[in-house]
């Protein structure tokens, strides 16, 4: 990206967020736009492809705290004419021979006016003393989303992930020029990518408008990438989702993001995992949960239950007099990870019938008549005290 792009493109507007948006708001906006504009969803749609590129470019900058700070400062200082006040200031030796803003950029370190040399050097990818020196730049981080089943989240799964990314144009091999031709130095800036204009006693360097800050001119652009040097490509990679992954977990795959430029390293790939629900099982940490309906007689008299697990079934003994809502533990039947094995927590819950047959209703009435034990003695005592005091 050229310097001109940085202070002329409004990355906040591209994502539809405010300049004070939080990292979470920026990520949410990017995910929605990326899903809507993804090439797989919009095949042969050049406009959607360009918007997808712009959104990805904006997120690459705004999702990185350092890049976002540099971008904001560059737009404030350059885009709004932040150096305009310097023209009226004269002082010392600078007034006699004029002042070149490049001297300021070269001499700024970590202090002074806030490290301007670092800001503009990082943004424009030019060394402070040699504007044409190539600088290695790390590739951007990429984020994608996958959905797996509940069972796969417990046992782990290897899945293919298809990504859309900018890659070196295979036709021109990244030169941007039609095969058999080559780019040449811009005659306006002599290949530096910068032009100088005078403003009072100062000389202010800015990106060359003829070459858009690239330093080179392509007379005969590549028919594939149209001079952009990169094209949108799809690639598929297989990745292992580890056992025990939870819904919403973010997995980092180092070096699997966008390719770097100038020999820089690849960025990282972040995979956000979404886990579908299960019709029977739930999850609490590394434990699986299961609710098993039982009848009232089964709780009163006791019974043996056969309950399912994710890998088969087990038999559980329900002791006589077990209360509804009691939790029973099956050791080792939960999530199995490298260093942790969870359990299966079974909750027995009485199922109250909505309708009773004549025989069943008679049996329940006989049971109620034969039942002499008070099921709520504390409440009965409290009610008795209240009645006596009245």
C-alpha cells in the first residue's frame, strides 16, 4: 500500500464503524461484511470482489493496534494539513536556507514530536535515509470461521478450510507489467515515490501523484491483475481442530495467513470454531451433561438405568429413595484431552404424566391415602406457629 492510500482511504467508512469503535465492534463489522462479500458467495462478481478486498485491507490495519495508531496519526498530520502551521514559523538557522520536512523525519527517533520518522517509515515502507530501499513486511493476519458438530468438538476432527487471499499474479509474477514488458522509474519523482513542494520556508514531501507513491510506471499493465501485481486466489488447507474445543474458541495457526512482502514472514490464520448443539448432551467445561427422565416409582423403589454416552452406553444404579434432580457421575465419559479427562454428569428428573388411566389414578389415590409421612415438616411447623399466634 502506498502512502497516498493511507491518508486518502477511509478504512472506518469501509467497515461502517466510527473512529472510536472498539476492537470487538471492528471485528463484528468485518465478519458480517466478509461473509456477505466473500467470493464463494458472489462468483464472477467483480464489484463484490473489490469490496471484499477493501474490507480485508481495512480490517488488516484497524485490527492491529500499532497499525491503527499509525494510520490515525498519519491521517491527522498529513490528510488534514497538520504541517500547515510550520510555514509561518522562523527560527535560528532554519529560516535562512528553508527547512525540509524530510530532515525532521530523518532525525526523529522515539521522542521529540512523537516519533514521526517511525510513523511515516512504517506506513510508507521506506527507510528514513533511503526512500527506495525495500523493507520486509509481515503478511496480514487472516480470520475465518468453521462449524463442527458436538461430537467432533469432543473427539477432535481434521477439516478442510477454504480461504480467499491476495497472492502474486501468476501471469506477471508480481511485476504488474504485461509479460515481455517491464515497469520503469516514474519521470516525475525519479523513482522515489515522493515529490517535494515548498510551503513558506519549508519543503514538504508527499506521495507522487503521477505514480501514486509507487516510484514506478507501468505502460502496459498485466491483463490478469491490471497492474495491481496481486490477484484474489483461493487455497484450501487441512487443519486439526483439537479435542475439547469449545464454542467460540479462537485457534491460532502460526504462519498460515497472508504472504509477506519483500521477504517478510507470513501472517497468522485465526480459526473461530462454532459448535452445533446436541439433541441429548450438553457441556460444562470438560464434563458432559445428560438429563434422564424417570418415573416416580423408579425413584422410590430404585432401578437400573441404561444411559447413552458419546461412544456407547453405561448402566447406572438409582438407589431407592433418590430425589428428583439428583446428579450421578460416570467417571471418564466426558471430554478427553491430552492432559484432562472429564466425566458424564447424569441428572435424574421425575417425569410427571399429563394424563392417567383409570387404574393408574386409582393406584395413585390409594398410595396417597396410605402415605403417612409428612413430605414438608418444616413448612407444616411454620404454619402451625402462625396459626397458634393468631
